[in-house]
């Protein structure tokens, strides 16, 4: 019987953690590894997208943040129980590597890897780590960072891998950018996976301030929550702007590649998409994200002068209109922004994660920090 190295991937039950976990799982399965996913019931629902050879191991979900008083009191015991059974199992199984992607459901597997001294790493998607990754950051061999720089506890071993993006984004990586000119200009507006209510008022109000002839050249595609869609469509129609309004665009990669300007939040995957394809952007970080991590996420693009950041507290129609006009009326500057975005993008994030896993398993010589860019 051939020996397949065993990778345990632990990921919390939200798209933000699951998506990069899935990208790594697929790549490792292709390499002939046996992959086990450790997640909770919520995470198990995402696993439809995982390669079927991945074995899903559900852990009792025990978040301190959710549930009633009874659930909160029981949470530490459930977590301890989870750690204990994961530890006993890991002692038997001796996985080659354990990778945690963040979230409460990763506690048992990552803690067990620490207790049984298995090679282990974390992947942190955001510029400020979530609670669980912050606790474990110094007790793993490596923290692979989706966002660079990432604020980590002192002493943690950090390496920049970027956040994996989907195949449809990679197909358009660095697609030639058409700077704004006299032809129709496309403006793409989207929130995170849920959409952003503020954009439904702010963007039409900003476009209303642009000179009429400029407005006439615009083609807007805007993600809006279902309850806002009608009002947004009516606002654009009233000012003669051609607009497509959808609750969720399935073809964001194509739309990004065709956009002259993107207005979005600063979620980790959104920024990975924008920077791998390479488009100028106006970013309005979601102000209630834990530890304001979206502002941290946007740092690299803003410092590279690829993006204009407007804090939500300063998001007036005037400020947004000024930012939009500054990109759309300066084709050369817009072209430079698109190029600068590419310098932040990491199209080979999945390969970088794979290389780290192989290195931890002792299958590849360790890279020194100097080898990194
Ligand atoms: C509100 C909140 O706390 N959001 C968090 C959540 O992001 P959330 O999952 O909301 O947002 P992300 O930016 O990470 O991902 C959104 C993904 O959906 C795509 N998309 C979006 C709109 C659309 O119409 N079609 C479409 O395909 C985007 O291109 C992107 O690939 O997890 C991320 C990763 O931990 C964090 O960085 C975010 O801060």
C-alpha cells in the first residue's frame, strides 16, 4: 500500500475561513494527500464545494459569542472535550501537518497539534487576526498571512502567502486594463458576500453630483441587497445612468476585468480579487469588522497608491464623487493605480500554502525569510 501523507485542515464555518481552506484541500488532494477537514455543522454545509475525497470531521461548535447563557457556560467544557478527543485521535493518527484557518471550530485540532507536537501552521486571511488565530499564533511553526503586513503577536513566525482566489479570477490575473476615456466607462460596486446597504444610498448620491455628460458615459453594475434594489434602480434611472442591479453577481471576475473603477468594502477575498486582476479601487472598510481588520486589509493597496480609502464616517456624496472623478478623469493615473494593484496581488497564494505544508512535512527544504520578496 502506498503511503499518502495526511493533512488535517481545521476551519471555522464561514465563507471567509472556508474558501482558502477549500483551495488548499483541493491542491493537496491533487498531490495525492489524504485530507481531513475538521469543522462544525455550519462549516460542514460549505463542504459541497470540497473534493469528495476529503473526509469531514464535525466538531461540536462551541462559540463563547453565540447562544444563550446555558450554551455560554457549557462552551469551555465542550471545547475541552473537543481538545481531549482530538488529542487522543491525533496521537494515534500522527498527521503529517495540521493547518488552522481561524474560527472557534479550529480550536480542537490546532490545540491537539500543539499538545502532540505535530507540524502545524495557521492561515490568517485578515490584516488583524481573529481571536482564535491570535491565541495560537506563537504556538505554531508558521503563520501564513493572506494580507501583508499582518499585525501578529510578537514572536510569531509570519510569512506572506496571500489569500487564494478562485480559478475564474486567476484566468483574468493581470488582464489588460482599459483606462477611462470617452467610451462607456464601467463602474463596479459591491459589498462583501452580503452586500452593503450604505452603497445603495452613497453611490447614486455621488454620481448625481457628476457633470451630466460624464454620467451619461457610465455603465454601473451594483450589488444591492434585495430590499434596496428597487430604490437603487430608480435612482439611476432618474439620472439617466445605465445600471444593472443584482443581489449577488456570479460573474464578478469578468466584471472586475471589464471595470475601469471598482468601489467595494475591504474584505480579504474582495481585495485579493481586485489586486490579482489589478483594478483601481475606492475602498470603504466595513467599520464594524472585528478589530477594524478591514482598514488593516486595505493598507497595502492604499500605500501602493492603487486604492483610495474613504472611512465610512467620512462617506459623503461629495467625498465619494471627488474620488470617483479623480480616477475617471485621469486615465494615466488610473492606469498607474491598476498597475500598482497588481504589485499587491498574489496569484500563486495556493501554491505558496502548498509549499509551506510540504516544507512542514519535511518533504521540501525550508525556505529562509530572505527567499521571500
Ligand atoms: C462583514 C465582514 O465581517 N466580512 C468579513 C468576511 O468577508 P466576506 O465573505 O463578506 O467578504 P470577502 O471580501 O472576504 O469575500 C467576498 C467574496 O464575494 C465575491 N462577491 C461579492 C459580491 C458579489 O456580488 N459577487 C461576488 O462574487 C467577492 O469578489 C469576494 O471574492 O470574511 C473576510 C475574510 O475573513 C473578512 O475579511 C471580512 O471582513
